[in-house]
C-alpha cells in the first residue's frame, strides 16, 4: 500500500509499504477514507518533534472504515465508519481513568500515531486500543464533517472544557487558524456574553467575519483596548491562546482581567517568558498543555445535531497521489488555505 513517510528532517515521501496487520488483540485496522494535514505534521517535517521516528508513516487526523479488529475489540466491527483519535490511551491507568488521556502511561500512550507508530496518511492504519481510539460516525455525518473530531476539534473542545466559561464572560481567543476556529466553535456552545477573536492574518479575519458574524474580531495591535472595552471588568474573563507566538503568549496574560483563567493550547517552538513581577497581583490561573482527546463521542453528537460544523475549514481537497501538493499549499499558507483534506479511498 501507499504510505506518506517521514524520511529525515526536511523530507517526507510516498513509499510502498506492506499493509498493517493486527499485532495486539485490542488493535483495529482502519481503511482510511479521508485524511488531513496538521501543523504537527509540519513540526515533524522540520525536525521539531525529536520523538518522531524516521521511516514512520505520518498523519494523525483521519476518518475511515474498520477493516479488521482484534479479539478484544468490542466497540467497533468491520464495516463501521469511524473517527480516529490522535491519542493512544489504555483506558485503565490513573491518568486515563481521570480523563487525562494525553498522559496515559502505556508505552504507546499519548500522541503515537503518525509520530512514533505508523499513522494515517496511508491506505490503511493500525490503531492500538481501538476501544478507546475509535468512535462511530453517525450515518448522516459525512467524512468531511467528522474529519477533525480526533485532533483539532478535540483540542478546541478540551480547551473550552478546562476554561470554565460562564454565560456572563467575555472570552478572548488568540489565533484564528484551524485550531483557533475549532476552539471558537466549542466556545460558542457555552454561549458566553462576548467572544473576541484576535488574528493578524487578513484572510483569517475575513473567514471569522464571514462565518461567525456575532463574533468580534481584533488585530493584535488593538486587542488590549477592544478586550478591555468588551469585558465588564477591564479585560477578558477567559483567554484561550491558540496562536503560539511570543507576542500572542504575552497578549494572553496582558488581556486577561485579574483572576482570569488563561488556557494555553498553542505549541511553541521555543520557551516563553512568564514575567511574574509584571503580573504580580493579577492572580491569574494558567492552564496549559496538550489535548485530552477523550470526548469524541460528545463532539460527534454535537456535529450530528448540527451544532458544530467544521466543513468551512476544508478549503482544499486533494487526491492521495497529490499529497505533496497539499503539503506545499498548507505549509506556505497559499491561496487562503485553512485546512487541506486528502481523499485516500472513495466512500
Ligand atoms: Zn494534529
Ligand atoms: Zn492509560
């Protein structure tokens, strides 16, 4: 089968590989129908993910059809349409039991697919712990609607959940890239009084204005003033930082009112400075880190009910043999791209 592969720093290529086999009784083999490219794939390509194994098939955002299951897989059966979770988790350790599946202590726990074990930019993928890692797609939900459930939408959902948003809050989201938009869609489910999205890219500001007319937008130069005016207490009650730059990290705590919650979901390429003397007395609560992707069923229900729709994010779709073109477009942010989808098998 064809598998898009991390060869070495700076180089991905299409390779011919044997079809994956069941290795453990909790494994499932999934025939990938639609996959996407995530900025984490680019981090691997740029050598910024040291634990990524050269030779691994990349891709961790995909949906497909169950082809084969191990003896202990009870949740899905061959023929089922499923979303695949970016995280592998055992469901039994302390962290899994508390919903912190990102910290699963299994050797393959956390982000393994498309990083440490073969991922989903391939015709087939082996998913370990399939009872946890796969979720059934309702019949009337399309591949496109379900594509981001296991990764960026799970991230937005988790970030929203830990941010403790209340109806009287002014919520600031920094960054209107794909993860920022997924976060916005989940924040909107909480119906806060005001939502402000800060973004420097004109295309992305336009995207927010066009699709989410009730949301306020701000460029970074103006966001402090806009947020101070929008909040009832001189700043944002909740800030979600999804932009991942030095400037956005600073804005995250600067725009927060005293005693606000600042949730940092962005992945930075270098350490950030937390200038504690400058924020002394502001008494902020910081929440940080990587998604606990264990709410996929709930997210799929919201999609099925028409409450969350991420399909406008798919600005471009390619065939599998055009995946290099898809990467090129996504990496260089050409043609107003938000997300690219890659059709691997027709449904
Ligand atoms: Zn990702
Ligand atoms: Zn676990």
